[in-house]
């Protein structure tokens, strides 16, 4: 019987039992998830649940359990378990305790993504989908910068150039895309394929120009040179690094002269600090106040912290009788290390840094996927100095998708190389015995 004449019920039954069909379905859902990330939180949540469900039929349970011995897999799982166990010694109400566990739950997707994309051949599709989606958002950002009534956000100065979400999320995406594109641009230039290299370079410059003239994020602009430095140290010779450094300095100078939003954003740091010292509420002053109080909370319970979800209650107690910024109450101290330290003490810091370090070490090799994974981790570490980007929804999903998908490919490649080395070693041993 031909496939065309096969009854629809039999066809669906056969597809249902076909692991390859489930693998393809999971890849498609991952592509849709990555494409929706710059635009919607609701779609990301929906596709995230669907992705887990469609990956379940393809799981090799023994292989997945064995992977838990790897630090890259065990560390994010340990951070989730610590958050869950940390509810036991917290004084917060139970609803707040479980609310604080939720941001760590997405880390449980990392083992599944490692497992899936170590076998899938479509990882590149996911990153292309994310890049294409960011390019579309870039176009919309330029449009709403000049036609602000088209934005889906409130039309005010703070949302200029923002079509959806906020400037922090958008700048994170644009910064990552701009620096990631350096690798394929360099590779294409080495192959003397100048037209596609110029096209990708123009796209990267479009992202950068938007961040200089439309949405200026201090965090992103501080992190980008660090990401470029990582690129230069790994992939370029010292002379090329000197040229890039000089070009970066020149570009920064030109941007400073040409962009009044950039100058205002940078010069406002000192004025905001002075206003904070005088008792006014400013963004710089808020962060300093949050960090100072969080360090005090950490000192009160340095080993295992105050428990999951305890941050808000601690700030409520500290705000009693205070005025201005000292009276503000938050759940997030805007620093990933302090966010972990307040809730789970030094134990939490060790687990967090073990995860970051293990993921950094995983991406120390050559190749595009190593480069993507490395940049995702580097960006997350340094932007987490000013935010809690593992726990934040958007940046947390960027980390999970970037590390999980690129890591799956890298683990497959390293496993294949190890298998080849073992086979060659066995062959040499056999030859030695035969002689």
C-alpha cells in the first residue's frame, strides 16, 4: 500500500510511534520558541511547555540519568533543588516561597536540551530563527523611533524605539546578535566571500547603531567590549586585537560625539549618585541601596541564607521608618550573586558560580556553536552584576536556549571526538599485540 493510500489513522499511529517524527517536532517547537522570544512572554511559556512534552517520547532515560554526572548538567539542577529545599527554612509565606522557586524551574530544561540537541541536526535552525526575529524587531524599533504611535508600549520618552517589552530585554538581544555575528563575518572574509560577509557586518552595525542612537543601555554597552575581548583573545592574533581595540576606541569616540542619548545616559551616572546622596530616588541610587542592604542580609545568614522568597520580607523590615530610596521594598536586589546570597547564602553562591564556570569551560573549543555558547554565558555573567538575569524571564530563557542548544551540539562533537580517539587507541593496542 502506498503512503498516499494509507489510512489516516494508521499513518498517525505510525507517526506517533516514530522517534524521528518526535525529534523533528521538538526541533520545530524549539524554532518557534526562539522566534517568539523577542516578542512575547506568553508564547515563550506556551512553547516551553510544549517543547518539554514533545521531547519526552524521544528521551533515552539511561543516557539522560548518566548525563547528570556532568557538572554542566548537575549544576543547574542543583540550583533548582536548592531553591526548592530553601523553602523549608524561609519565613516568607508559602505562596511567596513557591513564587521564588519558579524562576529557577526553567533551568531544568537544560538537561533536556543537552540531551536532545546532542542528537538533533537542526540546532542551527533555532539560532537562525532567533536572529531573523531580532532583525524584524530591529526594523520595528527604527520605525517606532520615528513613528512612536505605532508602538505597543505607552508612548513616552522612556519607550522610544521600543515596540514590545522593554529596553533592557531588547538591548540584550541586539548586543548578543551584534557580537555573535563577528564569528561568521570573520570566517566569510577568510574564505574571501565578501558579499555575505558585508551583509552580516551591515546587520551587526544596524544592531549597534540602534543601541547607540535609539535604545541606550549602560549594561549592554559595558558588556559588549568584554564580549568582543573574548572573541579577540580566542580567535584573533595580537596584531588583529590591537587593530580591533583601536577601532573600538575610535568608534566609541564617534558615538559619544554623535549620540546625545548616549552622552546623557553615561553622564547621568554621576548626577544620579549625587542626588542619591542628597536623599532623592534615582536608578543608580536604588541599586546602591539595594546592594548595601542585601550585603547586610547576607551577613546575617552567611551559610544557607534566609530561605527561598525571603528577600521581600527582609526589605519590608529594613524599610520601617525610612524615607526616600531607603523606604523602597523589592523582591530582586538587581544583582544575581546577591539575589542568591540573600536566599541561600554561600552555598547558593557556590552552586551558581559552579554552573557558570562549568558552562564557560564547556565552550572553550573552536567553532560557531562554541562561540555562541561562550558569548551567552559571558553576557549573562557580566550583565548579572546589575540585574538577576538567570532569574529574569527573558534573559533567563536566552541563557537556557543558548547554552542548552549550543551545549548539546558541543557535547555531541566532543563525544564523537572522544570515541574516535578511543577507537584509534584500541587499534594501536591491537597492532602492538599483533607485532
